[in-house]
C-alpha cells in the first residue's frame, strides 16, 4: 500500500493511493485515526482494516485534485545519518566511520513532496541530498537487527537539504540541517510488502534536468535494519519517527555548486516514487 496524507477541500486526512486516485480513509472507515502517526500506532488491526478497504468500495478522489502533504506532517523524531555511502565519503575527503554518524533534523523542517525549499537569507551554501527514508511503525526498544524489519511501517523519499556553512559551525550538524522547509519527504509511505528489499533500490537526484546523483541502496554502509538496532539500543522509537539513510556522491558541496532560486530538485527512488521541490528565496516565501 501507499499511505498518504492529503488535503482536499480544506480538510487534511490520510488515504491509500492507487494509480491515479486516493481512497479517503476518513470516509471509508471513520473509526480509523485521521493522522498518520496515530494510524500507525493503531497497529496490525488498523493495517488489516486498511488492506481490506483498499480492495473494496469507498470514496476515491482523483489524485490530481488533492494536495499531497508530508506523509508524517510533524514526526516526533527526524533522524538522519552522515557518511553512509563510500562514494560520498570519498568526495568529502573524510575517512569512513567505524560507527554510524547520526544527527537530528528538527521536525519543523518537514515539508511536503512538492513544496518549495526556501534558501535562507543568512546563507547561499544551500545543498541537496537525495536519500531513502523509512518510517517507524511501532513503539520499540532494543530491536535486534534480524527483527528490525518488523518495526518499519514503510519507506519514502527524503531530501536532507543542508546549509553547509551552518552545518559545520557545530559538531552536531543540527543547525545546518534544520532550517524551515529543509526536510521534504514523500510522496507517500510505501509499505514493506510492496517495496521488497529496501537494500536494492535505485536512487536518482536531478537539479533541473541535470542528473547529479545515481546510486543504489545496496551501497549503504549501515543499512536500515542496522540503523534500527543502533538507535533503539539508545532510546525508544515511536510510530511516525522518520529515519533517513544517507546520501550517495554527487552533492553540490565539493564544487560549491549550490542551489539557487529557480532550481528544481527532483529525487526518485524506484518502487517508491518521486518528490519535486523548487528553490525560492526566503524573501519570496509565503
């Protein structure tokens, strides 16, 4: 299934995407939660109910008539990892980490799959990072790697937008990763049964029509399941938490080929979908 958060006629709720339309779960079963994190927290009974609804009758809305929002509009946690592809490590000139380099993106950076990326007035060093992300589906702690797949609700596309000069002002990286609008995610959450092997997905990033990044998630150094194991050793993961898995080579930083207003960043992951975000200046943002 493809689970989406959408707005239609002034109301925001959750639906199931199928081809060119979306099943409105609020109409199909009003007893189901209308917000994504709450829906995921409802667990297997809610998931089974959604699967039954997906193949049956219900109010379906043309996808082109709705606004797709960030699938999880305000996750409790948005975690990302640095230096997780060997080719990206090489282009940064840094050594490969022995332990995963996690950092926080503040959740106020989250924005929709087609919303603008705002270049802040305090910097021009604006960069893109196409990444595979996954969404936690249940509250969990101390999850061993071989059980990690059980707590992942699904996968999505992430742009870990980075303001590079602010990123390196503090060792936590958080400031340069958390500007408002610098966390486009979506276009929906694809459940694991539909994705198959999350470590065999082609990833591509374009700026305008220029292909900047092309890799495969098989090249991850620390894969999705290893990331769950490490993070859940330290703290509780909760439904709706977003974890982004790192970017391959091809970012703008090595050549300082920064994003400028008017650029359009498009990130595509096979089996999941595409997000598309235009860069605007902060002075032009609504």
